[in-house]
C-alpha cells in the first residue's frame, strides 16, 4: 500500500470517528429533555418543551408519536398558554395540568384539521401534556387526577 493510500484511509477513519462522536453527543443532549411521568400508575415517557423555541415547535412536522410517549410543555408560571395544530400530521389529546400537578381539563382527539383554532384551558395551568389521540381514554385519565412529575 502506498503512502497516499495510507493517508487517505487514515483521513476516512478520522472523519468516521468524529461523526460518531458528534452524533453521540447530540443524542445525549436530546436525552436530557426526556423524562417519565405517571398518571394513575400509567407511565408515560415525555419530552420536555421547557423553552420558548421548543414550545413553538411542539410536535409540529412529526409524523407520529410512539405508544406511551408524549410532550410535556413546562411553563415558569401558571397562565393560559395556547395550543394549536399548525403543521401537525396526527390527532392528539391535550391534557391541561395546574401548578399542583392536577389535571384540570382534557381536550380529546384534537385533529390537525382544527388549525388555526387555538385551544386554551378554562383555568390557569403550568403544564400542558400532548399525547396520541385516545391515550387519555385508554389510560382512564380524567379531570382531578394527580400527575406524578
């Protein structure tokens, strides 16, 4: 093997190693916003939307959610955040949770066709949980239930 070939192979090896390291670091950073919560003993894996940017993006552009997976929007103080279905590709249940971690309202089976309607809870909330449509009913989740965050 000539000298140029050895350097070329070495360069390819370095590029592959760096790519692997970068992808591993990105995966670890994304995992920092993953949590679990439980409602009535049913465990749900959630991705936290705890920055303005993540809250604006929400579940937009995703094709689906896996079973028992959701997105938990976390707000600094109780208020009336609006949720809409812009660029959504599947229906969801929207679960509104107050600062005491109790469910105060549920909007079931909200379709992407409802855009540009904006949904709000009728009382101030600190958290909003988005899950696949039908999840709340299947998990027997109801208003008044405590969410274990």
